């Protein structure tokens, strides 16, 4: 792998981090009373949309050349519809998993679903941008030694960091501290966000540090 490719990865990841920072700063200038904690559901929507847009733009800019068959208009439409369907299914699955882990079933349905959308944005959307609606490719990437490029290694790291961040973020909720950020799902969504941002920064640094040991085989 070349140093230039690692720098491209670092630049792309830092742009994603910067987009999240902007979602906490820019709305406050145009929306009176906007705060991440006070208007958390609105922030969840803004963050999900901004991260999605940045990821899609980065994918369109950085994607490799495709074959004529794959570049056909019909193929693009079919791929887009499949990606939308997969993303929606991901939101439903995350919502169900979150409920199984203890989130309210009936109360706070909107909060839980928007948190599931945020998790899907941090995980599933990246898979769709990089691998497309190809479940076999997803299974390969997340299997042991399944990555075939530094981008797929970064995908592994950011996905796991996002999920672990959300999981660790749930720990303070049952504590009787009575803090505003303990309200569902603030601590979990912040944990997922910090985990995602940490993964974006850690991934290129880890790849650079271990570049001599990493060997990628095309599949």
C-alpha cells in the first residue's frame, strides 16, 4: 500500500469527523435554543443527514472506475433502490435489537428509531457506499482477514467502534445521577458518535502503523 492512499483515507475520514463537528456548531447560529442535549432529536436527524451526504459524496469522488455494464442507468437505479431498501431494513433491525437490549418498546419509539437511523448511518451506509448491496461482500469484509484494501480495514474499525461506543454509552443510563444526558437515548447516541469519530481517526493511524504487516489479496 502507498503512503498516498493512506493520506487519502485520512483526509476522507477527517472530512467525516469535520461534518459531525459542524452539525453541533452551525445549527446553533441559525436556530435559537439549539443544543445537542436540549434538541437532541433534531440533532440526530441533522447529524444523520450530514454524515450520509458526506459519505455519499466521498464515495462518488473516490470510487474506482466501473465496467460499462455496471455504469448503465438501469443498473444504477436498481442499485440505488436496493441500497435504500437495505438501509431501511438496517434501521428496523437496529431498532429491534435496541429494544431487545432494554430500550422502551412503546414509549420513546421516535427516539429509539432515530437512534437506530444514526447507527445505520455510521455502519450500514458505509457498507452500502463501499460494497454496495452485496451481502456476501459484507460477510467477507467482516470475517477474519477478509479486508482486501485499507478502505475495507477502515470500514471494519469504524463500524466496530460505532457499535461499541453505543454499547458503552448505555452504561450511565440506569445510574441515579439525574443528569440531562442520561435521558434516553442521548448517552447512547453520543457514545456511538464519539466511537465513530474515534474509529475514523484510529483507522488510518492503525493502518499506517501496521502497514508492513498488512497484506491484501484481491478476491
